[in-house]
C-alpha cells in the first residue's frame, strides 16, 4: 500500500463508505436521467439512431453493415464502441432519451469503486475514499455521466486499465514486490485497446499513458522482464493492446476517412512549420492546468459549462496544490508519486491537437479521474502532515475541506437540477421544444400527408425527430430520404413524410403537394410567423413563457 497513515482506515469501514458513495453517485447519475438535461442534444440523437439502426437492421444510418472502425455519419465519421454499448439497453428498454444516457450513467457509477481501488493501492485507503467522494459529486464527472455520447465512458476507460495494471502487480505502487499476475495484465491491454474504438481522444491518451508509466521506473520494468512471471505479464499486456489497438492504428495509416473529425478540428493549418505546431500543442496542453478551466469558467460551450464556476469547486484548489507539492517532495523515493505526476502529464493528451473555444471537457475526460486522485492525495497528505503537529490543526483542516465540499457541491447540484434546465441556451441546444412538438405529432402522424419542420435554431433536427418519433429503421431505409452536404456537415432534408426547411430544399415537396390535385393534410412545425404563417393551432412555450414553436395544420 501507499505511505503510512496517522490514523489508518480499516478495510471493512472503507468498503462500507465506498458502497455508500457509489449509491450516492448512482442517485445523482440516474435521477431524472431523461429530464435533466431536458430534451435531447443532436449528438445524443445521432448516437441513439445509429445504434437503433444497427439493432433493427444490422446497418448504420447510411446502410453500412456492422461497421467496426467508424460509421459514415453526417460528415465526421464517428467511432463505433459507444453505439455498440447502446444495443443491449435498446434491446431491453427500446429507443429513448433514457436508454441513450444510461450507458454513460452506469460507466460513471462504476468509476467510484474503481477510483477508490486505484487511490488505495497507490496511496492508502483514505486517499481512495476521498477520491471516490470527490468523483461522486464532481460537476464535470456528473455532466459527462449524464450526456449520451461516447465521451461519457472515457473516465471509466481510463481508470479500468490502470486498476488492472495494479491488480497485475506491475511496478506502479510502493508496496512490497509480489509476483506479477498475467491475466489481469492481459485484461489491461485488451481493455485499453478496445477503449480506443470509443471516443477518439482515447487513441492519443493510451499510447502516452503506457509510455509515461514505464518512464516512472524503467529499472523496475526491466527487472520485471527478467522474472519469468513478470515477462509473461508484460508480454500478455503488450499482446492484448496490440491485437486490439493494432488494427485501429493500421486503419489510421491506410484510410484517411477514419480521422475525418480530427481533420475538421485540427489545431494547426496545413503547411504550418513544425516549431509552430509544437508551440500550439504545448500551449493547448498548458491550458488544461489553468484556473480558468479548472475553477473559474470551465468549458466555455454553453451546454457543458457549470453555472458560475469551473469544472471543480474552489475547495479543491488547495488540495490539488498540496497534491503537487507532496508528489514532488516524494518523487525520488515514491514510485506511486511518480505515477501520479505521469498521469497528470498525460491527462490532456486527447485534447492537444484540436481547436476549440476553451479546454474541451469531453476530449479531456480521460484525465478527469487523475485530477480527483491528485486532490484526494493532497487532501489526505495535508491532513496527515498537520496531524503530526497535533490533533486540532488536522481536524480543523479536515473540517474546512468538508464544509467547502458541502457548500460548493451542493450549490452546483441545486443549480444543475434546477436553473440549468430552465436556461434558454439549454432549452435550445437540447431541442426541448422540438421534442415536445414530436410528442404531440406522434399519435397524429399516420393521418398526415407531410410534416415540415423548421431548422432555425436547431441542429440536425432530423436526428432528434427520429428518436422522438421512435421511427422504424426499416422504414428509414425503405422510404425516400434526402441527406445533403452543408459545408463540413451533412443535414437531413427529408425522410418519409418528414421534411426540413433548409433554404429552398423543401420547396419542391410543397409545390408537389399543391399540384397533385387532392387535399393533403400537412403540419408545419415552425418558429412564430415563419413562412408567413399565422394563427397557429398549437403553441409550444419556453420556460420563460415566450412562444418557441408554432404547430400549424393546413390543407394544401
């Protein structure tokens, strides 16, 4: 185990606390999962629809049969792992907002006992318990766990191989040397490699992760190789990673389409000299450690950033600084301290080659548990250092940290489950009004001849409606559909009787209905007064009471 504790924490008590923290994390991640955030973001909708098509037809949304490396989506060719993890939940519970977010929520819950195990193995049970408590209520981790996209699983994917490496008894902690174990090492390699088929930042994170861990103590790894059991463990670790990650790496060499999303968000311009690229990457890496992201503002994209704060509460700033100080103080004599610092160095790797308005909370999510471990290590080490000077200073420091946690995390939770859901930008980005329109449309759709949907202030509304209407994928492939390129992205102009009002692209459909010589019953789901329409049959209002969407039923 890690360094000696002034007041040790019994194993049974630690496990009981972790069970309670896991239950707390479950409550925070599962409560109102389909209502907070409200509605459905377009990225969540595209994930859900791709998985639903695979489940019902064995093809992705463009008809590719059981893709492995990437899906031909709407221009960015997303990775596949999250879609496949959605399948069992959709098979049992169907297509919904809840099933779209459930895999991420469960992954977030699983992180709590895992981060305890990692923290306890590296620095002792108190650090494991504090890390679990920090992660259970952390704003960044909570949001990621409740967002139905591949990034929701990144913290789990980053933690699981680390926990397995510790279980394999490879040279990471400060405990007495024990014979390495081959099967956990093989599992660590397999899990790390398979994780790279998920959200694409994992493909940058894990190569750096393994290099950094070996660099913490090259001599110990060399000595492990000289031992027969150690040799088998390391060989199986490498084999597990090679057989899973290897084909993916080869695809990046032979198929440029797999990196389409990286090309769309590349940090540097084509032809930039190497010194400029290195400078941009280094600057991007450094941003991840600045107070602006960590404590002041967080991710600057409206739907991601916490209200009035950064991704971590201010009470954790002294803990992280203490963690850095104690880790550097022990760096020579403690392999665990070096491992923590190495993990801190690699935490931003998934976000250092892409441009964005700030640090990207989703692309940086693999490093989220590392920051929790850093803060927990610092908090425990600080209290232990004060305890050597007397009980009152230690109790005072611990009490202040607990009060800080209660204040900052409670304030965040009240805002997240309350004000956040009523904000205009959240209402818009999660298409709450369009979801409500689809709820009203669904029982009437069969008797309508066509539906025309606005695209103003909406992002990929075709995908949102597919999920909200529980559309049949067999019908999607059987009926007419029109997907067109609009700059970097593709947009859905039509599927079946659903039409979307992009410029004049929907005009021929309206003209065809007017010219067919019969009365056609049509719904227009539009912004107030759009298309010159007036006197709506139904009005959908935003939380502040203003008219957000009109539903106008007409006969053409």
